[in-house]
C-alpha cells in the first residue's frame, strides 16, 4: 500500500531539493493528490532510493547523503527529553492505529458472518454468494503480510529524529533538527519570522500552536497571559517541537518594508585577511539584541574613535539565520576612512561598532524559477547572503553564480564557491577576470548564453554601475522580462 508524503518530506527522503520535486510536479512527471505525493510514484521517479529488503536496518545509515549517520556523529539528535516525547507520540499514533485496525477487523468479521447467514437463507441467489466471496477475499488481502517499504521506514525514522513544522497561513514548511528552537530552525530554513531579542524576553516571536506539541528548551521572562496560554500561544525562541509534526500560526515579513529599522552596538569579533586587498570584518551583536535583516540588505556601520565619526554603508555577507554574527567584505581604499581603520589594524577585537539598519530592497523575490547570480569583486557580499538564503529555502530548481574579478585578488572566496559546486548537484559557478567592469559584464552575458541561458530565470546582479547597467542591457536584449532582473549598485 502506498504511503503519502508532503513534498518537503519526500525531498528529504530521496535527497533532492524541494524545488526539484516541485518542478517535476509542474512538468507532470510527479503526480500529487491534495498536495501530497505517494511513495510509489516517488520510487518510480527515483528508483535508486529503493533498498534491498534484506539488511534494511543495517544499511539505514548508508542512504544517499548518509544524513542519519552524520547526524548521530555530529550529535544533532534532539535532547533526551524531546526525543522521549517524540517517541511517545509515535507510540501513541501506533497504538491508535492498532486499536482502529482491531475494530475494523471485528467489524469485517461481523459483516462476513452476517453475509454468510443471509447467503445460506438464499442459496439460489447468486448475488449473495458473490458478495460473500468478495468479503472473504477482501479480508484475506487485508490480512496478508506485505514487506514494509524503505521510504515508509525512513519517514518514520525522520519523524523521531526531526520534526516537520507547517506554518499558517502561508503554508510554508521547515524542519526542526537537533536542539534547535522553533525560531532557530525557521530562520535556518529561510523564513522571515517576526522576532526581537531571541532569548524569551520581548515576546515578539509569539506563535500559536494549531496542532502538535512543543517543549520548552530554555527559561523565558516574557509574561504570557492566561488567555494567551489557553489559545495555544508560545514563544518560538524558547520552545522546540515535541511531536513529529507541528502546525503553527504566525506572522511572516512580506518584504523589506516589514523589517524594522534598528540601532545596535555590536563588537568586533575579528578583522581577518581574505586576500591582500580584502578583509573580512566579523561583528557580533549582544545576545539580547540581535539584528533582524533580510538576505541581500545593507547596514550603516559607525565608529566613534579619536574624536571622529567614521561611517560606512556595507552589504551584509552573512545569512539572516545567524543574526548575531554579521560579516562584511571590506576592500582596500585609501579614500575610505572606514576601510583605512580596518586595514591599518586600528579596529581591533572588542571595539564597539554601531550598526544602523537594515536597508535596501535587493532581496529574493517569491519565485520557483531557477536563480542566476552575477557579482563583481566585493559585491559578492550580498550575493553570498542571497545564495545562502536560497539554499536554506530549498525552493529553486537550480542556482548559478557568475563572479567577475577586476582585481588580482577579486575571487577571495573562490574555494567556497567551488565547495558549493562540488557538494550541490544543482549549483554551478563560473569565475572570470577582466580589468574593465563593463567588458567583464559582456563576458558574463556571453557565458550565460553559452552555458545555461534561459530567460525563464530570475537574475540577481550586484556590482559597480557599469557592470550592472551593461549586464542588465544584455539581459533585456536577450528577452528577459524586467520583472525577473534585480540589481544592486555598489
């Protein structure tokens, strides 16, 4: 008998991006029923996901990406208390199913007996005899022993090791793994959740539990009213999923306009060299005051040292899921007072830096199209943030990156890009060099056309004015609709 799965869970089981399965649904290669896919149709599309029946449990850690074995090795299992609650919920579900099966079995036996009695009274009635045969044969089929499918077993295991959360009203889904709170898991999955302090004090991450159970993971000071508790409200930052499946009602940001402007005093964690003319500035916010931002946005940094106010507006190079650790790429520039302080080591670990923001609308649009990114030099910062966010969302069928360097050390994170390409089947990267930004943009446009150009993509461009303008003109000439091109001039 086929087992029904959500797209999210099905993607986890066969080891592909959710966006890939969604594309196959749109192409008609994978059928759905009320948004669910059957394990039979999934195995037809991914026969390599089927294991031999013998030795199933011994081979369970050797699935495509060895996810389960890796989680154990990296100690990503939930806490003992949460694991016990999930197992208890699974046992309850199993007991309920067994009880229902026993009742149905008794009902069918009763019907079978009654049919026999009526059939005996009407031996000349062929219809009654046929009905008796159908009931008997149907009962035999129901009681027949069938081998348990591999995907069904893995689905049950996933429900213990991780919890699937569905968000209302958006319908988005994410997985809670290890000891993550609901807030941490949601942010890691790329959701634009509403929150403030992240430590149970402000109450801004309040959510309502529609179905399922939660467990507290840390103490919180926010005074939840009795009325709120009665309605099922809880704090996402202080709770995790205690049941294998959970449905929450919460508010999500629709775009940059929903992200409040903030002022935070952060401190320098490190200012390290990525290349001779490029530094990585790592700031850390207080635990009680994290920066809420969207991937691709920028902030203004301020220094008040030696009697001077030095400011710089820089795009964030980090993912919103790690809201305490903010990363920036700083290029050497003798005319930039902020950059000078970073390069001459006057900005040291522990120094205070005021952060204002976020700002900017260079963010991922709601889309299921393939994503193409193009960056020039340190404008790779917002593109890196967008890529990490897109990978967390797991909704794009494919991602491609074109990175132009106009300086000798312009590809300062080339190894990171190659690692993405090697680890992810749906990720491609092309690194190019040209001392002129406009000429380099034309070179990228030519590479797009030669390698994978498809106007049914969303294009994200970041770099100096000449780079952005030239590449945007090339895309427009190729027929790409303006609504599918997003740009940030830096």
